[in-house]
C-alpha cells in the first residue's frame, strides 16, 4: 500500500477530466510528491502549473478545479491551494490510524508485490579468484546483494550469478609458482595458504608493484614464463588443466569465509572458465552472421559506426572495435561476456540482466549490450548498474595507494574492533549519566561488534548514491550518531528495551493491534513516516538505488527521536495512549529491522 500511488490514483481521473490530451503535458502524476516542508501538508500536488500552461488558464484556477474534481475519499482532509497553484494534501488522522493497524498485521509492513513479477539476472561480486580478494570487489558484492534482496522482497524472481574471474592470467602465476617453487608438504597441509604464498612470491620475483595488473611486467622473464603457462591452460594443455582443477577448490575456499562474514549467498558462480568451451562457437557464429569481421588476423566487431579503424588517423578519431579473438587465437573478456549473455538468456529467460560492476567498465558493457542485441538477444533490459570508486583518506583509489592494499578480512576486523570500542565508550557515557544500562557478556559484546562493524561497512557503502566515489573512512562509518548502521541498530535496540522494561508482549500487535490515536504532532509525523516504507522500497527498486532506503531510514530515525522527546510511552497519560504508542514503537522496530535486512544488515536485540 504505497501512499503516493494511492494519491496519484485519486488524481488520475481528475487530471484526465481536465486535460484530455494528457500525452502533451509532461509527467503530471510525477508532480505529486511528498511535501518538502511538513508545515504545508504531507504531500503536494504541483500539476496545476504545467496544466494551466497547456489549457491557457491561471494555475490557481486550475488547481481549484482539480481539487473540486477529486473523487470523494476517506484519505484526505479538504486540500488547500497555495501560492502559484500548489495543492497541499494532508492525510486524515483516522486514515493514518487505520493504515497503521493494517501494516501491523502485514508481515511485509505494507509493501505489496510488484504489479508484474519479473525475472532478473544479477551479475554481482565477480572477484578474480586465486588472488587475495580486493576491496574493489566489495562494492559489487554489497550493492548487488542489496538489489537481490530488494527485488525479491517485491516478489520478483531474482537469480544472482557470480561471474568469477577464474580463468585469467593470475593462474599463469600460480601454475608457474607451483611448478617451480612449491612446498609439497605445505600444499598438502593447507593448499589455500600455500597458493597464496606462491602467488605473492612469484609476483615479488617478477617485481610487479602492489596493485599492478598481471598484464604488467612486459619485458620481465618471470612474467613471460607465467604468461606462457596461461596460454597453455587456455589451449587445454592436460597438465595445466588438471592443475587448474586441483587449485580451484582452494581458491573458492579463500572466498568462502568472506561471503559468510558478509552474509551474502549467491545462487550461482558460473565463472569465466564455465564459458570457455563456448567461445569458439561465439566467434564462428558472429562471423557467419556477418557481425564480426577479420582484421589483421584478429576477429573484431566493428564499432558503433560500423568501422574497424585501420589508419593511424582513424585509430585516433574513431572508437575502437571490440576484439573477440586476438591474433594469437586468445579469446577476450568481451567474447566471454557475449557467451554469458546468450547462456543466461537461454537458461533463465530473464526480463532484465543487471551488471553490478564499477564505472570504469561502462564502455565495455555499453558495447557488449549493443553487440548482444545485434546478435539477436532481444526483449531483455540490459543495465550496467555502475558504481564509483572507494577512495582512501588521500582521495586516491582505495587499495592501490602505496603502503599496501588492506585485505577485506582485515578491514572487517578493524571495523568490528572500532565498533566495539565505540560501543564501550557509549555504554560508559550512559552509565555516567545514571542511565539504566544493559551489561553484555563478553561473547555478546563480540557479537555486537561483528554485527555493528560489518553493518557499518555495508551501510556506509549503500548510503552513497552509488555512482559517486566515496572516501572509505572507518571512523565515520562506525559512528554511533548520524546516518550510520550503528545509529539504526541502536534505534532498534531501544525499541526492544522499551518492551522488556514495560513487560510488553508485542507479539499480540501482529494479530490484534490496539486502536491508534495520534494527538501529538511528533507521533503523527512518525506515523506518516512508518507508512512510507513502500515508497522507499519501490523507488530503490526502480532506480536500482539502495541509498533511497538508507535515506528513508535516516528520516525515520530522526522522526523517532523527536517522538521519544515529545511523547512518553510507558508513562503515557492513558492506557489507550500507551497502547497506541507501543504499537508505534513496535512498528519502528519492525520497519528498521526489515529495511536493514533489505540491505543485508543485521540487528541485535540489546545494545
Ligand atoms: N572479474 C571482473 C573484474 O574484476 C568483473 C566481472 C564482472 N562481470 C562480468 N560479467 N563481466 O573486473
């Protein structure tokens, strides 16, 4: 039950009545929005200006006519017209009260399934295995997982697929290291550790700089030997393929604890290697269909203008073509992605494919999507759900700065340790104010540290508009006040402590919610906010933008704290008011918990 949708459908017939030629007026329904200033009402309909222009009438007159044409309803107080033709809308308290009771009995808190259930394939995480996982893949994992959860919550079928980089040049390094420098006993005892040691050892031997790509070290004999191993692997050399197979379980084992710790489960992990057997077929088919051509021994798909730039001048001026088979016979990232699209389209018949991958790959996806369409994969919405970079405090790309890339596990450890420190400080401060404090056991403190620390890292990432770069600042992320995970988790725990303190069985609210009354402005504002979860979730899904959910949570947390300041709950004046306020507290806790869950963030019952 989305309030905004309900209001828009009230206006729909009135708008059509006044403007039969609706197509000519820009998005009139979109001009109905939450009010920027609560003093003016709950929502505002700003359709009269555009409509007045089209009809050649004064906007305030049009606004009055619109109001008069609204159907009878029990949602709204009589709307008022202000200024140049704004229509201010205020919901009736009885409507708010009833709506709250309704969401109380709804496990989805008022969020209804999408009108049309679609099938999404979401490409997320995509780490390059056999390398220590880099913080760069963190954003894809966190944002991708949130999108999986949000779209599923709206009733869509979602297939998460981890397009592992499990066939790349890094295996040349491992193969070379294994063949020349392995310690058999160490490999037998702990293959994960031994492979990691070999990887680091060979890179050092090849003098590759920290963060430098495996394509580096062009004139380095060690890297040349590594590359020769990769080529043999790709040419199906039996020894290298057998070794690759024996390395893979250890590589996957390196990743497992991180996904576990992040609480991310991905349905499939069909990596690059899975598509290897299909690549020759992709190239042959593209050639046969005339989409790809031969150029200087390579097979390429001409650029968008149909050109394969040949002369140096052309090469400077024109966009490059996409190479799908290099002169030496090697297939490319593009070939693999084309095979992947075809496989996914045939296997899952999705309505949409989302790629949660960093912004630097924008051109790659733009061209791959266009080529897939030319190749005949149609009727699918392709989206590069791109995101900006994580920056260090020096505003350089995080992890490649000098001094070494922090490994993700260490980073999560740091976040947990810092969260614990802040939790202790917060508790000590409250104790010094004479507040009643819950004294957690050591093991419980560890759990709080983990839930808050991992939550902090995820929340900080998700609360950014994903397309912008952001500075990775552990201290800010783990702050206990502000738009952070900890603040929301504290807000949740506070609700729970009210129930413990008052000996309240909030379970009964889910079947028989008490009558709601909203005499105080702060409780009315909170009620309205609680009813806006569907708007936030639907908007986040429409734009693939989880930060719309954190923005919602932040406003909810603020409304909640104003409510606590103005309204006593356990000591409310009458039993009816107390019951009504307890229901609000219960809904706050449920909405926070649910919204955080959509972001993959957990809560604890006591903090
Ligand atoms: N492994 C790739 C990288 O690290 C990301 C994979 C993204 N998905 C895809 N289908 N290309 O850059």
